[in-house]
């Protein structure tokens, strides 16, 4: 039997999984923001406004440092849950990608948190950390290098 080297994820496959997971994460963060916003505004229900103008303003707790930390924790929790469970988010499952450590193991919670933060930094620097994949001989992004992880393409499931 012939063994084959693992195939590492191409930039386009990664991008497709990022878009898919970004849509899912948007929904999670939307609902996670909607719940406290509704709870904080229940005191104002049933009251008529003093003017006819529309005010688009969030309550103070929904745009402070605590709220931002809440969203970061949810983001780390979203990715960490899937990465720790089986190494795949839903977008990664759709594109047959699997996240693993460089020795093929499961990623730890501290690495999950570091990878999410490093990925946002990579993205924030005009995507340079992601564009690095085209240059890197192992097709690793900055956050892969920093955290000792890699994205591997899984083989297609054989039809029975």
C-alpha cells in the first residue's frame, strides 16, 4: 500500500472556508448582541418617545471594553469549540479542511485563543498574514507559523 504526503490547504480553499465561517460567526455575534440589547431596553417598552425623531444609540454597556471582550470571548469560543472537537469548523468541513498541530495532534485552548487573535492581526494588516501563504513553502500563514498549526486537506470520502 502506498502512503501519500498530506495535502496542505490552498489559499482559495482557505478563503472559501473563511467566508463560510464568517457568515456563521456574524449570525452568532448578531444573536449574542441582540439578547443583551433587548434585555437592557425592556424598561423602555411601552413608553412613547417625547419626540418623533429616531435615535440610533446603543446603551453604554453595549459598546464599551466589557462588550468588546465579550465578543472576542465568543469568537474564541466559537472557533475553539469546533477546533477542539474535531479540528474543523462548519466552513472547514464543507471544504474538507482540518486544523491540526504540526505533529498532527489536536489544538489546545491556549493555541485556539492565540490563533484567533493572530488571525485578526494578520487580517488587520491588510491581509498580509494570509497572503503569506502564496510565498511560504509549506503554505502556512503567519498565524499558523506563530501557533504551530497547519490546515490539511482531507481526502474525499469514498462512495460505497
